[in-house]
C-alpha cells in the first residue's frame, strides 16, 4: 500500500469514526448505517455527512437526510 493510499484509508476511517461518535450521543448506531458509511469511498461525501451528523437531532434524522 502506498503512502497516499494509507493516508486515504486513515482519513476515511477517522471521518467515519467521528460521524459515529457524534451520533452515538443519540443511542445505538444501527449496523446498516455503519455498513453504509463504510461502503462510501468519497471523502467529500463523508465530510458532508460529518457536518450533517453535527447538526442532526437524532440518528433517525441523520438517516432520513442521507437517504434523500
């Protein structure tokens, strides 16, 4: 794995971890949501989801918004 690939993987993992940490304040994170986040390869989308998680009032609100 190249340095760039390793950096990308770490950045992706950290962003997903941050999203989940924000949402955990509202309860248990559904397995399906974790799987969906892990399937996303675009860091730009994950960064948008991180901002959305910070503004969401619940896990359900977050899931509804990313499903639109």
